[in-house]
C-alpha cells in the first residue's frame, strides 16, 4: 500500500513512526494529515537505504538539492561528492536532473548511496533518448515516456516531477499572455515543443490515469510540475501560471482518489509582495497539498548571488506556508554548480527554511536559537561553533584571529557589550 492508503485505512506505517519521532509530532495527527493529503512521505518501497522524510502541514520546512550531469560536464565522481555534501549539511532530498549520457548509471548510484529521498524529472531521459535516436524531441513517443517513468519508479525513485498541467489550453493562454520569458521550465518546454509538433494533447495529462497506476505500484509521490512558472518578476502570477495551478488542483484530487501522494511545484521568480498570495492560492486551489517552491527569487538582477535572492523569498514563502524549498546556488542562470556552489546554496536555503519555521511556530524551531543565545552569553565558543549550520566555516573565521582576551571576538574586543553588562550585573 501507499502511505496515503495506509492512512486511509487508519494504519500506522513504519515510515510514519520515523517521521513522527523526527518531527516530534503525534503519529495519529501525522496519519490524519497524510490522509487529508496535506502531508506526504516520499518513500519508494525499492529505496532500501532511505531514512524517510515528511513534507507538509505542521512539519519543518524541507530543502531539496539538485544534482546531475549535463553534456558539457559529465563527472560522476563530482555529482557523488555533491551528494555527500548535501547529506552532510542537512539536505532533506536530492533530485537527479542529469541530461548527459549514462543516465541510468548515475541515477542508480545516487539512489543506492542516498539516505534521503531522491527525485527525478523522467521526461529529461525520454527527451535525451529521442534526440539521440531521432534528432528531435517532437518525435518522442508516449510509450517511451511512460516506459522511462516506470523504469525509474522500479529503480527506487521516491518522487517524480511530471508537468501534467501543461496542456493545450494552458499553451493557448501562454500565446495570448505574451510573456517576456515564455517557458523557462525545461520539462515544460519539452512538452510544449512536443504538443506543437504533433498537434496533440500532453500525454501526461491525457493519460493521467495510466501515470497514476505506474507510480502507485511502488508508492512514488507525484510532484506536479509547474511548467508555466514565471522566469522573471514581470511574468509572475499571470494567467498562464494560475491556469496551470487550477489544473493541478483538479489532478491532485484524482491522485488522492487513486491512493497516490501528491505535492505541487510552484514559482520561480516572484516579487516579494506577491509571495504570500501565491502560497494562499496554491493552498486554496490544491486543497492544502504540500507546496514545493523554487526559491522563489525576489529580484532578477543578482547573477552570482541568487542563493541570497532565493533565500529571501524562501524564508517568506516558508513563513506563509510553503513546505519544501528547492535550493538555488550562486551559479544559477550561469553554469552547472560545483561543490562549493552546492554547499553555499544549501546553507542559504536551510537558513530560509529555519527562519520560516520560526515564523510559523513549528514545535522546537527556536530551540537551537535559544541554545546559541546561552552559549554566546557564556562565551562558549566551542558550542557556538558546533551548533551552527556550518561549523567548518564558523571555526575558520574564529581561528583566523589572534586575541589577547579569548572570551571575546575581534569586533568589539575589550568593549564587548555582553561581557561588560554581565560583569555589571554580577557585582
């Protein structure tokens, strides 16, 4: 059975027990939230090394890291080092977005090594194969696309992004909208190209029931992709985006009726004053299904610093109810990220997720902050470093200075406010 089917039968799965203990929530409450569709546990029955994670209502905001090769850079060892970094610094999931060669090999290695949920976008592999065999994505067959989906589900992928809301109607609205950046979703663009060339409906939308049967067999969670997400602030919250979101809400109900877990993917690039509205729209139109957002980036003019622009948007999104943040690295819009980019992007998103959790009063969210305050008051530098999100970097900074008074730092030195007031009150 899927996690949703367990919940509907009022049964507690092993995965629910683990998540309830990790999150410090009552397992019966967790079960009811899974039953309602407001929480998912992406846990493919074939992913043997998995420590399950819960995503959704009342749980800590999760962070995803994107990995994967491209034709310009195929280095399996590099991607595996990125996976190690992701797990070390607290990623809650990874997605393999590879588009180079040997896609099956890199994906299988990542699944075997990963203790956290693994996601994919199956149409990438179908598109790569179609280009290789026919020279054109438009010649991709429906059979090939569904074969790839089934193969990845059998291998142990925990969640898949499928752009089921990109249909003939949404493409027509896109034409009429006259966006600045049109379609920036890679998977969404593949489907638009296929639909226009073949003059047919998106097979993921037309044959959605077949898709549900495939993913249900191994309890693969659907991440309903936002193929019409905005690629710049000017395109945010337009008719194309909202039309797709309405469709995803309808598809969510059909998945729930089939016993399939669902989360919804969201934007993208959003002005800071529109973030709360976007969260509320998704929660309303998709009946509270967990919301997975890319950033969102709150400005378009910071290439090289987009881990910061996305962390600003991510913190606000998490505060207002986003459940899952896809990290953005400093390399976004520029190149494939390296190991340091992955670490910087992940830490930035972890800060955003944690800040959001404090804002929405998640149980225990402030515990470490209170501990840090005590350690700072007591000049306990070792524990300050150890409790931080990046102890290695904190230690590097601390060790880079020479001090006469080891209790203080070099910012204030002998004029340290905490030390002065502490001494005053102790007299």
